[in-house]
């Protein structure tokens, strides 16, 4: 297995944590964000990339394609959230959530698949959210953008299966990162109480699923979504 992985949106939070873990295990890690990263490591390469910008994405993957280490896996972690009643949600917010969460993921999947199919092996892991099955009031647009990711991923899994590329989805419950910093405690408590396991998620919970999806022995696991914490 070629130990190389691209982690989008990795300047902080879950992406930063996963980057550091994979680097500690000897992987080549490519990362991207809209700003420069202070992550320094001999096996780390950073790209300043807006995943919703097609030219940015193509430019990044063109560089990765030229790297001798290739690309074995991609973790499409880049995403943004917003909790608003649908009647109070501006059009620009709807567009931004859709552009980053869905279009960004789709663009990165497309370009990653082009690299992986040449080696006839690859692992694509896309991030969704437990907000999709829970249908929590106030998260209509955020959940819709992630539901699009889930539908896209399941279809993509069929299209790239002949090339030994798997596509799976992780649906985290709330994890204490900047992504939820603007959400009120009242709303978060309501979401936590709607879960089967009533606690916040941890970075290690995400890592556990990522490592399962990414290993060579998971070559028969594709088109699947795993939600953290369960759905009551």
C-alpha cells in the first residue's frame, strides 16, 4: 500500500489531528486550506486551496499527480456549518454551504479518482453529519448539503469500483471544534439528547472509522455511511 493521503480543510480541528496522526505513522500527507498552515514536517506538503474553486482544485491535483508518492487516499474533511431557521437563511449562506460542502467534495473526488484509477487502487472518505438522519430544526441547508455528499458518494462508489477504489462516508456527531463554536449550547444539547450515545464525539472516534475504511483489508467496503453516536 502506498502510504499517501490528502486531507482537505486540515489547518485545524479534525483535519489537523488526522494529519498529525498519519504523519506520526510515516505517511506522506498532503493538506489544503484557504490559508497557510503552520504544520511543519518533512513528509507534509500544504496547498493553499479553496475546494469550491475548480481551478484551485485542478491546480492542486496537478501538483499531486507529479509527486512520486502518488495518492492512495483522500479524506474530504473541508466543510462549513450554519444553523439558521430556513425563513432566516440568506441566499448567500445557502450558496456558500453548497459550494464548500458539496461542490468542493465532488471536485476533489473527481480529481482524486483520476489519479487513483491509474494505479487501480484508492480510498475515498467523505464527511457527512449525523444532522442528516436526525432532521434537526435549524440545520436544513447544512444537512441538505451533506445529504448531497452522501448521495453523490454512493453513486461514485459504483462508478469507480472497477478500479478498486472504495468510497465511504463518515457522519460525525458534534465534536468540540470551531465548526460548532457559533452554535448555542441549547441547540447542541438538543442534538446530543437526540443521539443514542449522549455525548460529544472525540477525534479518536473519527480516527477509528478512518483507519477501518482506509486499510487494505477493507477493499470490499464501499458506499457505506457510518454515523457516530447512533440515532434515537
